[in-house]
C-alpha cells in the first residue's frame, strides 16, 4: 500500500545503519526526548517501535521491556542490530500481524511523514494497544526548519529525493477521532551532537545518503539556511526539532 519509501529504504538503508553505528550518540537527545514524552511505566511492557529501522531504541527502553521492531523495508530491517530477545516484524504500519490489545506502548519516530494517509495507521495502532496503552509519535512539524532540511537539503543532494507529509494539528484531531486521548502535543528542540563540524557533515551525508556529493561549503551553507548549526572548540550542534505527541487509548 505505501511501498515507495520502504523500497527507497531498502536501497539506501545500509548508509542509514552505517551512520547510526559510527555515531551512535549523535541522536541521543532525540531518543531521550521520545522516551521522556512516552513515560512508559508498566512492568515488563510490550513496546512496538514502528517504523523501527535498525532497532536503535533498544537501549532506551525500561528494564524488562519486550521490544517488537516493525518496519516495511525488509532488507533495511533485517540488516539492523536486533537483540535475540526481541521480535522483528516486516509489515506496513497499518497491517501489523499481532493480536488486538497486545501492546503496552507504541513508539513511532521519524517515520510517519512517509505515510500520506494516516487514518488506517492510527486505527491499526489503536487496535494493537491495550486499554491505557500509550502511543508516542515524534516527527517533523509541517512548515518547520526540520522539514526545510528534509525536503530541501536532503531532496537536493540525494538522487532519490525526499518529500514528506508532516505533522500538524489535523493529525492530533485525527487521533482523537480514532479514540485516543491526546495528552501532549508540542515541538521539542534539541541538538544532534558531534565533536566537530566535519563529523556533522559526514553524518548528514551518510544518514541521508547524499550521493550527489555536495562540497563541505555547499552542505554547511544549506544546513545554515535550514535548521542551522553552532560550533564551539569542542563540539558542533545541528539544531533539530520534532513535534511530539503522547496519545492514550
Ligand atoms: C527516517 S527512518 C526512521 C527509522 C527510525 N525510527 C529512526 O528514528 O531512525 C524512516 C523509516 O520508515 C520506514 N518506512 C518508510 N515507508 C514505509 C512504509 N510504507 N511502510 C513501513 N515502513 C516504512 C523506512 O523503512 C524507515 O525505516
């Protein structure tokens, strides 16, 4: 149903993993922000990560959590780093082969913008959650500098392009119409953290598979014109922000 971006990730996913493995802490604040909003408090919770990519959230989960990593891109998913204790399912967001009310929490980070119509996705996630279960979404807010980076800079320097459908208040309304109680919906800013500017550029080139090979100056300029960055003697911060939603069934 939503194949195109899953196919793109099967083609460029190895680069995404490479960046996440080489600089595992670059997006630390992003994962932490997601977990702060999620506030998973149940004992031994079943937690679905949709779309999971390579299972990067594993180390951020509460002790005893059972992680189920779900992604539509089979090659990308399988080449990720998945602990044996965790489950891996290749499936579309709106058709996940699990029983009704089998999850305590669903986490969805930086993936919903690939789904043009989220009605069936929210219905599916509502079906999967237990009563009182929590859905936490983190994705770019429509019109934000983060979307200018993704649909501007990534689109310019990745030969497969980039275009997303980003979060706005209509998604919050839709969640409520689906039966969720939305407890939190706000943009949160934080940096992607690097030791220096060179690392930031390499991370961006690799994670976003910028095969059109922008020069350092071109890429720095494009970053400055979109999300912005700041540099001190010991660190370089790419200014990032996502919109986070906490919705309870
Ligand atoms: C930017 S990555 C985010 C991965 C991970 N959550 C993270 O934060 O790094 C977007 C993910 O969406 C997945 N995806 C894109 N289109 C999809 C679709 N139609 N169905 C299922 N997954 C899809 C991709 O395979 C990829 O894993």
